[in-house]
């Protein structure tokens, strides 16, 4: 019999563990009989570590030493917007780690985020062992599809710290689709809409013959139930400040009580139209007078407060469909995942958007862990013939001269995958190159996530463009990146598995870009590109010359202004494509530039 592999859904708010028992995936309940366990870790006054429900129960009285939503911080860099926002809203102390990473201080001890996540994973491991009566070590852990390399690495590290053998990291929506389609022999295209406590993901998959192929994925790793809660908290804090001129955020215990009551009200409003919010003795004034929060919240008001958050999820769905090159009508089902999809407004929005009711047959809290357990079995049991083909959510590449981002692997490419490209030196007698590995979609390097960097030294002293360096990227089935740079003349090689702890802030990245001009690389000259660049440059010159005349002629006409704005956008896009040496985009731009130049010539000639 194949070894048991546990599947863990390490959620922002709750975690869940499952196994496949005699061919059937099952969730393992915790000691209280619940199928999910709060993803909370606390340090009690006596130094004891508390995990799950026990941690949640004491959160109000020990707010500063109770960690929740740590998943929002995992693999993040110090100084990033996500971290700044958590510092403002979380009652626990978030501090800078030694590698520009994020740590949390509980009493006098500092913990890394993978360490805190490991305590939750360990709890899941123990629950499984108690249930089975035997030790388990192999695990598949799920992560949001939109997690980048750093966040995936850090999750894998958490598994290692928990004493687990992480055989695969898989994406939450993909796991959900696996649980949905397992054993049903179906053939269809589906969307998975996953709105959890901290993150939102949507994936479009094609299921057929036990093959689960992701076509596209999109998401936001900082959009989830926590944001809905904060909208309620913000409202309560604002009203209290207006009435009593006291900022409740300054009191950690009050903040934790507000957080609790806001989440409770939000959940209640999924089944009732109005709920009461009562927080007696929330704070006492300097004159020993106790103040309370007592108010009502309606479902309508909650929906109004969170309207833009729901809209954001739909915009992301549009993006995923575009990336998949599919129309809504081509999908046959939508699977809802994550606790937040219980909110009626979310369900309505999804129904309106896709044009049909979402699938009711899966349990939004359990389906991800079940899928992880199925994937674990598929990887270890030869009789389980399920094949999962996932994609990388972000493009991957390196920085080239001028601070541009050169993509080597496009987003939504099936993983595992590898790609290589030859780059050349940009200065005479340049003897080293610095490879900055980036993930993202912007043409500008500094607007993407820096995954890591390394220097290849000892290059032959030669004129610029003569020395060639081959850079090879690989993305594993876990979505984790490794990069190798090789001097093609000497065979000298440098490689890294990009690590989460090598984090740098965006400012540092910008400084690095400026400081490293001498070590830059450029894309190897390519005849097809050179020809396209030449054509684009001459069209750009022609259009630029006509701009003043055209603007003067059509000034005052809205239609004309619109045409001028569009022309400027096309020119900027073409310049970016030249900088990023992106041939496919440049070819598209040339067509648009051609149309613009014809239109401009027409306008100018008519008035002469
Ligand atoms: P997950 O990360 O999937 O466990 O989702 C947790 C999120 O779902 C949290 O923000 C919860 O407050 C939210 N949630 C759970 N149940 C409900 C409900 N009945 N109505 C609205 N939100 C809910």
C-alpha cells in the first residue's frame, strides 16, 4: 500500500487537513470535532505556545501576543505595501528581520513567519497522526495561485520547520478543481472563484480524462475577508471618534474586540438582514467613565461598504478569461471556494458575471484540503491516474540595460518549464555581469518583484557585445524558480535557487539598478528585432513631428483629443517595447503606429 500523504490547506483564517482513505478523500476533524482550525498562534504569559482554537479563545485578553492572518505576511519583504498595511492594522508587533524580511515579536521572542506557520502545520500533522494512529511525514500544502516564488519558498520552509516532507506545493483553486472533478469522469471547462480570509484567486481549468489542466490564473494576494472586516472596523472607529473624540485603534485590546465583532457581524449578515454590534466597556476615559459601542449594521450597508472589493474580484475574473482566451459562455461551471463566498452579495455578483448559478456540490472550507490529499495520492500511488497541469501565475525574467525587464517565461505557461536566452555585455572590457531575477508583468524592472541576484565574474576582457552569457531559468512543479548563468566561452557557471530570505525593498532595488550600470547585460542582437526597431523609430519620428500641427488643428474637438491621447499611448508603448526588446509587442505597435501616422497625415494635409 502506498504511503499516506496528507493534504493541508494552510489558510489565512482557518486551516484544514485531509487524507485519501481507501480511495475516498476525507477531512480530519480536530479535537473539538471541527473540520477547520483557526490559523492562530499565541504565546501565553507562562511562555506556552498555543495553536488553533485555544489561541483564538484568549485572543482578546492577549491581543499583542496572538498572531492571526500571518499568511498575509509570508514571503513578503520588509517595507512592501502589504507589510505596511499589516503594521497599521494588526495588534501584534511586526518587526524587521535580518534579511529585510518580516518577523513577529511575541513577548520577548522574535519569530519568522515560516516558523509561526510551521506551528499550525505541526498541529495538522499531529491531528492526522492521532486519527490514524501512525506517524505521517509526507505532505502536499496548498498556496494561493497568485503567490510568487518568495511566498511559495517560505511556505515550503514552514513545512520543513514542522518536520514534514513537502512533496509538492499546489495552488488552492487547482486543488479545489481536483476535488470537484475527482472520480466523476467529466469533460468541461470550469472556473474556480476562491475568496478566502486574505487572498483572492480565480483559475480557469479544462478537465477531461482525469487530466486537470489550468489554462489561466489571476488574483490578488491582498484581497480577502480581512479587508471586508476592516471596512466594518473603519466605520466603527470613525463613528466612535466622531462621538467621543477617542481613537480606538490606539488600544490593542479594543482593536482585537472590534476585529472579532466585525467578523462575527459580517458572517451573521450572510444569513440575516440586520445584526447588532455590542461592545460594552470598550474603553474607559481618563475620568474613569466606561464607554461602549452599541449599534446596528444591515446587510445593505455592509454591501455598500464592500462594493469596490467585490468589483475588484470581478475585474480579476475578466482578466483571467482574457488570458485564457475564452468567453464566459464557454464555461460550464463555477466552483466557489473560501469562506467569503458564503456572502450573498459575492454569490450574486458571481452569478451575474458568469450568467449562471455557481456549483453547489463542494464545501468551500474543505474542498482545497481534499484536493491536496488527492494530489498527494496521485504523486505516490501508481494506481491513481490523475494528472494535474498547472501554470506559473507571473512572468519571469531578468533586468537588462536601461532598467528594463526582459521576460524569459511568460505568465500562464504550464509548469514545470525551463527556458534559456543568450545575453551579451554592454560595455567594453566588462568582466562581470549581475543577474537580477524578477517576477512580474511590467516592462520596467523596478516595478516587478525581485526574487534574487547573483554575479558572474571572470568574463574575458573584450569589446561590448562580444562576450555571451547564457541564462537558463527553470520553474518546478511547485512553482519554485532556479536560475543558472553560464559564460559560453569558458563554461564558467553560477546558479541560485532563489530564496525567500534574500528579500530587498523596492527602494533598494531602485538603488541597485542605478549602482549596477557597469554590470549590466543586454539582449543578444537579433536581426528581426533590429529591423522592427528601425521601422518603429522612423514612424515615431514622423508622428512626433506632426503632433504640434495635429493638436492645433483638432484643438477643441473631443473626438480629436481622444485620438491624440490614444496616439501618445501607442508611442509610449512602442518605446517601452523597444526598451524591453519585446518583439511581439513591438510588431503590434508598428501596426498601430502605421495607422496613427496615416491618420495624422490625413488631418495635416486636409488643412493645407
Ligand atoms: P478561508 O480563508 O477560506 O477560511 O475563509 C475565511 C474567511 O471567510 C474569513 O474572512 C471569514 O470571516 C469568512 N467567512 C466565513 N464564513 C462566512 C460567512 N458565513 N459569511 C461571510 N464570510 C464568512
